[in-house]
C-alpha cells in the first residue's frame, strides 16, 4: 500500500543535504529531523537498511520544504516529494491508486546498459564514478578560473607595487653610492689639509732661516706641485662622479603647486572650404522648367530688398525675410521631381565626405531637402544684397542648391571679414536650367551677391533648396576616442541622443587627430580625447603632461577660430583601472580644468565625471568592460551601461545651453506679441519645443 502525506517541514532551502540516521518510524509529515551521524558498517545489499542509514526516511532526501505531496517507496519506505521524482500533475487520488512504486534508490532498470559496467557504478548514489569524476574536474576548473580572474584583477596592484619597490631600491642604491663618494671626498680633503698644514710648517721654518739653500727650494717646489696635482685630481673626480640621479617625480593630482610654462602660440587653422562647388548645366529638361515657371507665375510673391520672394515646404527665415508661408510643409507636385533629383545629389555628396557612414545608411541617413525659397528678379534694377546662408537652422553637413530659370545672372563670391583677394573672389554665371551648389560650412567664410545691371531685360527665377529644421539649433559634433564609439545620434530616445540633438561623430584616438575644420557650422562641440596620449611610456613627467594639455587647448582655440559661435564642452579623461596611470590622468585633468576656466563662457568642462571612479580612484567595474577584444584585461573602456552614463552627462551639459536659448527665444517672441496666455505656457518646457518654434515671428 502506498502511503501518502503532505510536506509541512520548514527547513531552510539553503541548508545543505546531509547524511541522516533515520529511525524508520514517526510522523509522516516530515516535521522532525534526525541526528547527524557518521556512516558505519552497512550491508549494501539491503537497500532499505542502506537508505535508513543515509537519510531520515520520514523526509525527502532533498531535505527541503516544498509545497508538494510525499510518497513512500514500497521497498525501502523512504518518503519522496512528488516533484523530486518527477511525478508532476498527480494528486492524492491518483497516487492512492498505485499498488507498487519503487524510488530511485530501489529501482533497477530491467535491461543492462552498454555504457557503464558494474565496476563503474556506485551503489551509494546510483551514479557512475565517471560522472562523479567529471563533476570533480568541473569544480576544479571553476576554482582555477576564479583564481585566474582574481590574479588578473590584482595585476595592476602588483605592477604598481613592484614599480614603487623598484624605485625605492634604486633610490637606496643611489643614496648608498652618494654616501660612499662623500666619505672618499672627505678622506681626500683630510689628506689635503694635512699636506697644507705640513706646507705651512715648512714655510714657517723656511722663513725663520736666514738663507735657503737650493736643495730646500727644490723640495718645497716638488711639494707644491704635488699638492696642486692632488687638488686638480679631486676636482675632476667630483665633476665626473657627482650623483646626477634624482628621486623620480610622480605626477600628483594638483596643478596649483607648479608654475606651468606659457603655452606655445596656436597655429592658424585652415577651413579648406570653397566658395562654390561648381555649376551643372541643363540640370532639368525644358518640359520640367516650363511646368515650374507656370507654377511660379501663379504664386503670390512678396517684395523684398531688390527682388521678390515666395517659399515652399518648411519655412526658412532670415534677417529681413518676408516670404509667404504655405498652408502645408510639403512641396507642390511640380517641384517634387526636382527635389528627388537634388536629394540624390545631396546623398552622393554627403557619403563622399563620410565614406565610413555609407554602410550604415539606416543609422546615419543623408540630409534631405525640405525647403525651397524662390527669388524673382525683373530687369536690370533687380539685385541680391551680399549675404551668407549661415542660419543656424540649416543642417551643418548639408549643401545648398540653387536652380536658375530664365535670364542668366552673374553671382559674385567674396570672403567674409577680409579685404577682397583674387583667391577668394570668384564669380559664376548660371544660365537657364543650370544648378550650382555650396556647402553650409562654406557660408561661414564666403558671401555671395548679384549686382544691379547683372540681369538683362526679362525675368529670372532662382530656386534655392535647403535642409532646414529648428532642431539644428542644437546640432552637435562629438570628437573622441573609442569611449565615444557607443554614442549615437538618432531619434531613438533609449539608444541615441534623440531627435532634439542631431549631430555627427568624428573619431580622434589622439589629440593630434582632432580636425578643427570638422566642427564648422555646428552649434555644440564635445571633445573627449587624450587618454591614448597620456598612457604612452614616453609621457612620464609633469612637463610632458602639461605639453599635452597645451596641445589640446590649442586645438580648442583653432575650433573657436573657425566656429566662434559654437559652445565647446570638454570632457575630462575617464579614470582607468591602473592606479599608476590614474596619477597621470588626474594631473592632466587638473591642467585642463585650469586652462579651460580661463577661456571664457564659450568653453566649459563637462561635470559629473567623478561618478566613474571608485573610492580608490579606479574606474568603476560595473561601468567598464572586463576584457578587451584580444582577451586581455581591459583597463580603459566603458561598457554599454557606462556609455549611457557618459551620454547622459554630455546631454545634460548641452541641454542647459539649449534650454536657455529656447527660453530666451520664446520670451522675445511673446514679448513682441504681448500674449500673456502663451507666456504662462513657458512652464511646459522642455516638452513643447516644437510647438513653440512653430510660432511665426
């Protein structure tokens, strides 16, 4: 008869299973526990006696409390949980119907196995010795792996201590040699003093004599010559053997105690931009141009300085703009084929400048044209004032395309903020159906104009296509080493900076790789670079680290020279897992902070990097990688979670500038409109950026 009971024991799940001497009777609830005892002589042929000597038969051998029924073996009377013997889904009624059931201790397969022999079996646990040996080998391997990881984690500590011990031993040797040399010098000077005293005695004796013989004079001459030779020998030995070694100076995390030399003057940065990128004749066919001219003749132009304007697509505003706004931001059907053709050209230009992004077009799409401003010129009195398309709302990596229809005109280009020079002054004459284009970056250095009398009698239309968005006011350029590799721009708020922070990333493993011209036209520039320079073996003094700091400051000055309107955010170097390297990192950060503080409000340090350091100054393990790509210990790089923390610090720094700009912009708009209702809505910032930017000024 199968006995059934419910488990009510409350033994801790963490308690290890032991060998118990069972009594063979008592309550079937398993609430009592036997006393531990060592296994004595047991007849292995008697299964029931064996089980009772190893476990308490009133409880399951797992010795845990489970919400499960208990069933006893028909042979050895040992109780088992239903779950422990994989009798899932059976209730008490089903189990009571069982006539005979043998537990894992008593059941023997009716067929022999070819894998194991009787010699290989273990009667105590019914497992094979091979499996037991395999488990033992696995435990040994796990312990060895743990020891290896522990040794790897302490490798930097051992290296640092070894270096310190070696330096201390070297200093002890130098001090010992110096002491020996001092003793030798003292001994030699003592001999000289004795000779001088002897000389004085001889001179006194000589003077007291009424007349000196020739032999006496010769003796004194020899003595003086010998003393002179000894003094010269001592002087040479002191010059050759004087100790020149000094105690090695380790960088300390403080720059205030040292007077830094004046930084070298920054070299003048070059932008390498051209006023225009050429002229494409007959960009569209005659049929398409006729359709576009028909659309423009039916459009409502607004008169401006020297010409009249109308706009399509996204609104494009500039100083003195009066172009009309359409009800929708989409292009008319007549213009859409031209826009598609220009977008294809825009895509080719973008990926030719960024070939590394072409294989990731989904994550790094090329800028798309979404705005068209049309200028209409009528006769010789029409003109275009000298200006640059350097509005902050234009995509910094895009190009500006101008399609000419009707009468030709001469467009003149000249440099900004400098006297006209032949190298900078060029002109082109776009004819009917021709297209010329300029980069947005070139607009920071060149301006263009159409003079009076340049257009003959008749009408000329110029359609200028741009990629504009109010979000480009927060466009960001990130220049950094491999720790910026996981920072991405895009619209996904979890894995990128989000749509309110468009931008581009440039890789610069060392300070010399920073290219200031890549920062042109961006509103924000973020720099995280220098760890690969600091960790070099030849950088081993405070003067070397100061020179690196000055090099980075010169790069920042060149960036501000090419893009004076941008905000430069400088990131300190991240801590590492090497204490010796952290000494140089900390000194570099101190030098950098003192230099940045004197550069004005346009250059600031990103705060919050102390959160990357443990209490001992090393890089936090939960924010960093364990192994590098070669399988070695990684002491420098952040893991994905650390990259998200870094992105949050950068975004927080830039959003403070952006929020202040938006607040001032909206406040001015509301003051002009004198609308108190919208002024109250300022409390909704920063969730309503887009709605406010769609307010017409």
